[in-house]
């Protein structure tokens, strides 16, 4: 089954304790992104990756790191989490190819609800 | 960069009525405009999209219109049903792959 997976789905942590949220896709998509969703603000892009070892900042990258060592994985790293990073996080991937299907349809993971105390 | 504004933030409709959500974008280079639906506790999923060379697109009860001159696009849902209750996000993109700028979302509530 084609899918994007994220782990963990729920996480409660404390300020300053490093954490990693994993994201994996099995669709051989080149492009992957991380978003955070906050009430009234919609989905805001944190980082994106166009291919292995190619990443760039989105709209709200402060306090986050990413890496893309393999095509299928795109982990999100919070080196020193703070309470303002409490949010719902989504990973997404897209193929970037044209044709009959939407060429940049984002396939979202199930989300990770993070609480930083 | 691109800025997308979405209105209204909440929309209550009676079952069977129509719902319209409007979005405006700032960058005339944007050429792809998808709409995502997010049901409670679920992930966003694409429901319809339109590219800049098309003015209107329909898929059963949903339709999207695009006015490039005015830089706005709209989602129309006809004959609304309770299962249409969700948060709807518009987005705009000028890339060929997936750097989307999302609107803030519209909570649609369809009452029986």
C-alpha cells in the first residue's frame, strides 16, 4: 500500500530534550516536506527536500533540522524543543512529475502531535 | 514570497445548500491551485486542483474556479451533505513539484 508513515504519532516531552520525528514514504517520491499545523494558521512549511542530500528552508525553519540521506526517509529533528513548538506536524511527499495525475499532489502522513512542556 | 488568504474561516450551511470558499494569492507566477480536505483527526487529502491554463474544473459536487487577473480562486460545493463537514485548505504553488503555500483553512459545518 502506497503511504507516508510518521513516528511517533504522539509525543510529550520537556523543554530542551532533543527529539526526532521520523517520516518514510514507499512511493519513490523525490520531494518531501514537513509542515506544522496550528489553529488559525493553516499548514506552514518547515523544510522541504527535492532529492537526497538536497534540502531547503520553508517558511518557519527556526528551531528545526532535517536530513535526507535516503530517498524514502526525511526525519525532522528538534535539537532543543521549546513550548512554542507544541503543534501538529505533518510529513508529506510528492512525485513532481506531470501527466494525468496532479503533478504536485502532496501525500500526507498521519501526523505527529507534539507537546513540549 | 507567496501569500494566500482564505475566507471565511468558518462556514455553517444547511444540508443540501451550497458552500463557497474563496482564496486570494499574491504572486502572479503561481500556476497550480489545489484544495485539500481535512476531516477531524485525519490527514489533509487532495480533493480537486486547477492549473493556471484552466478557468473552471468540476468533479461531481465540487468545482473550482480561477480568476488569474484578479488572483483569486474559489471552491464550490453543491448539495452539501454531513460528510462534507471538515476543514478545507486552499493552496498555491509556482513550482513544478510541491512547495505549496496554504491558506489558513475554512471549517465547514453541514447541519442536517
